[in-house]
């Protein structure tokens, strides 16, 4: 009996290293690096980020695909919404200085 021919094997490409996402962040209030930790409780469907230096925190709803970076980004977005002053276009017309 003859041997089977060795099949030509293509070299397998090495697996790419997946970079892990950050789980600790800098606080937008006190600016301490790595002071904000994120906890996600999928049973209660709550995600919370909290700074252990200045004790600021933010909570939101969570689901199976929620990651710590998502919760932190949402917190930053909410902080920016609160800190944006109203422009002149958004003022109520009843407060105009020009009276007729």
C-alpha cells in the first residue's frame, strides 16, 4: 500500500490580539486619572460609574451589550448637555428687551 500524499497546508495566520477596552477612566469633575470605576448589574439592568475621589456618580439602564466605555461615554455626554449654555435663539420670546 502506498502512502497518502501530504496535503499542502496553508499556513494559518496568527490570531490578531484584541485590545481590551478600558474599565477605569478619568473623572470629568476632579480630573483624577483612573479614579472612575464602572459596575454593570445585568440582573437589575443598572450600570453605574462612580469616582472614588470626589464621589460623583452616574447611573443608567443596562442591557447585555452594555460595556463600561459606553456608560462612561453616556455620562460625559450628559455632563456636556448640562454645561452648554442656552444660545440667544433658544430664549423665550416673552423675554425680549424690545417692547412695542
